[in-house]
C-alpha cells in the first residue's frame, strides 16, 4: 500500500445553512477542512496509507479537528499538539450570479506560529512514497516557508515524490511574496498542480486568449503554460484544472495533464454545484492516487477530474467518494440515475 504524507492547516469551517447569507439566521454549520487535509481524506477513502501533518492545540476544538480526520482513517499520529487556537474560515456559499465569500480568521493559529523544530521530517517520511503540500501553507508566514523547505529537503533525501498545488490566496500574501517563496520551494517539486489563475498570479505565466470570467478556455494557451512551468522548474508533470465559470451554480469542469511529451485533456463535465470548496483538493487527491497506481497520463487526468466533479456535489470540504464511484463516472456513466 502506498503511503502519502500531506502537510498544512486544518481549519474550523463555519457556514450558514444552505445558501443563506452570513447571519441571515442565527445558525452556522461547524465542520473542518483545509487544502492538504482534504487531500488526505480523499486518499484514505481510496485505500491508501494517508498521513496528515499539522500543529493543533491540545484543547477540545483541536481534538475535534483530529477526530474529523480519524473518522476517515487518516493517520493523525504525526500531528504536533500545542499552540493556542485553531484557524477558522467563514464560508457563504454563492448561487447563480452571487459568488461565494470566504473570510479567514487564522492569525496566530497553532500552525502559523509553529517552528521547524516542531517536526521530525526524517521520522515522518519513513516508508513514505509521496509528499503533498499547497501554496496556502507557506503563505501563513516566513516560518512556515522554512518548515515547508525542510519538509521538501527531507522528502527529496528519501526519494519521496513531491506534489504541490500552487493555490495562490491573495488574502494571505502578495504576489511578490508568493513568487519568492514558491520559486524556492518549486525546485523540489515533481508534480505541479495549477489552475487558470495560479500560474499567472504566482509566476506571471498567462494563458493566451483566455477569459476566466467569460468562461472561455483556449487549450493551446494552457499547453504553453504547462510547458513553461515544466521548463522553468523541471517538473515531471504539470496538471492544470480548467474551470469555465458560467455562474456560481453552473461550471464547466475539465483539466489537462502534461507529462513532458504529451498534453492530455480530460472530458468536460457540466456541473450543477452543491459545494465547490475543496474541488481543487479532490482533483489533487485523485491525481496522486492515479499516478501512484500507474495509470496512464490520459487515465490519470480522467480519474482526477471525475473525482473532483463528484466533490462538487457534496457538502463540506471533504470528498466522500470511493474509487469505484470515481471510476464509474470516469468510465462514462454520468447519468445520475438512482442506484437500486
């Protein structure tokens, strides 16, 4: 069984019921989520040995975050306990022409104030095959950039494959800060995951003749983006998700995977969205699983996109699907008929 380690911040998610606006009534749903935690859950659901690393307070809310991962079979034994608070994000889900809103309250969280001495990466990576992190994690502060660098160095020393989802978040750091940190960290990365905006925001690499707000995708432009990224950093593979945003409720969803020779585009799904948060993470989890299981470039991108298409139908950050469900959809059965 392949062993995958992911590292990042898991947060408390507070969201109004359904599609209510903030405090339209006096109730909020409390769940947990975060980029790398979402990937860890996907991989555990697919039957891999999934290890999640972070730092969380030793109080009841920190324990609840740990328990949310244990429910899915994620290995939480490497989580460091300490610090004062769990980061929070508030989510107001959009609908039709009203976009979703995400408000962060994560300053001074346990992981944001962590240090390199908190993590024994040599021990964490013992027996590991893959390491995954996102650009959200180093955005938490220079100290966390240092932690990510130490993790990448230790993973490389042990021959562990490394993937990174660029995931630029303008509310956490500037483009200049992101470019400096990610240029350093990406020298260790084997598989890069990006979307329509990340390559432009972080590295200034832009797809030509594409308007993400008009929902217009130019395949040739994204081929150029993938090739430029691969040549700049020596990535073995570059995956780019392609979201055609017709509205907050309806998106076209597909992706491309470049392996240094071939540009493989997936089929496109027309999504009616229930919850899009975690959609990119479910793509990353699907891609990691597919590559670790030796799927071809085309089959790998089809599996990852199908996994993510299913996530858009599920409430919460975590993708609660099985390999069989993903393969059914990637194989062409997207009818949505009742299963009896």
